[in-house]
């Protein structure tokens, strides 16, 4: 876009916010950014649906699997993680043999090139998977990887993927701002840990801790308060907002 076109976009956005009876946003950071234009900005997150087909406990992967679901483009390439996994593989042959990296979905060439550079023993790449099968991967993996785009607006990014990850009830290892909206969700639900993009020291310790728990068959997560992200609960929030708007 040209500079003039961008200015027009911002002006139209401002008009929409000022004239709307209510504006729904997915996170607190976006809410704070838009409150300069309107007081009627409400946070309504994305959510998850209940899996009605099977409530049985899944069989976990035999390997120490770290699984990422969805698109992994260059902005999401978790370079600090690959570096640490490579270091640990060199330091500990058992870790190298146990480790399995699963990438379910499209991945950028930058990611492929970096994985090739480190020459990990077990890397599984599956480009296209039906949603029902994706849920199986989420529930059977040892660790779920969530990589936020490394961009200026990273603090406010909440991928819809996080809510399905919560439902899977496996430990989440996230990479992104430790003071962002995603971090708040992980902390409030006790569903996992977030590491800053370049914090190699913390990343290494967390991976070691996860691996040690895996080796004694105690790698699990005791999440809480995740039901508030069920789509039935999210819909209730929208219902309340609609009633407020109609009655105001």
C-alpha cells in the first residue's frame, strides 16, 4: 500500500470503531490499543469445541515428541529451540535417540533448511492432515510446540491454535513475549511455559525438565480453568454483550 492508502485505511478503521455500538477483539492488547477511539471494546477470545467422538485417554508417543501443528513460516521459525535441541543431542546421546520433532502442516523453506543443518535423527513432516487426525496428534504428543510470529505486534498475538492445545491437555512449550496475551493465558491455565524468542538459557532448562519428566513417565500437565474457553462459554459472553447493546 502507498502511504496515502495506509492513511485512508487507518481513518476508516477509526470511523468504524467510533461509530460501532460494540467492538469485539480477541485479546487485551488489542483492546488497549482501540480504547483510545471507543469505550465499547470487549475482549472475546477464540475457543475450542468438545470432542464428542472419544473421551478415552490417548496413547502417548514412545519418543520424546515435540509437535507443532499448523503453518510454520519464517516469522515463526523457533531458532532458539532448534539450537538447544541440537546442543542437548550432542551432549546426551540418549536425548538424541529419544527426540522426535513433528511438524504437522506447511513449513517454510527457512525452517526446513535449519532442521537439515542440525541433522536431527528423527524429524516427521506431514503437510496436510484432516482435522480429526490433527486432534490425535495433539493428544498423543509428549510436548506441544507453539511458536508466535517474531514481529513488532507479537505481544498481542493469540493464535486460535492455543485453545485446541488447551483441550489436548499436553504440556505446551510456547515461544514468544513473556508479557504478552498468550503468556497470560498459559499462566492462568497452568497449561505450559512460554520462553522469549532469544532466551536460550531458559529454553535449555525447560527442555531438560520436560525430558527428565518424560524419562520417568511423569510428563503431564495439570491445567485449570480451561472450560471458560469452550465455545459455549464464549458464546455466552457474546450474548451478554448483545443484550447490553440492545438495552443501551
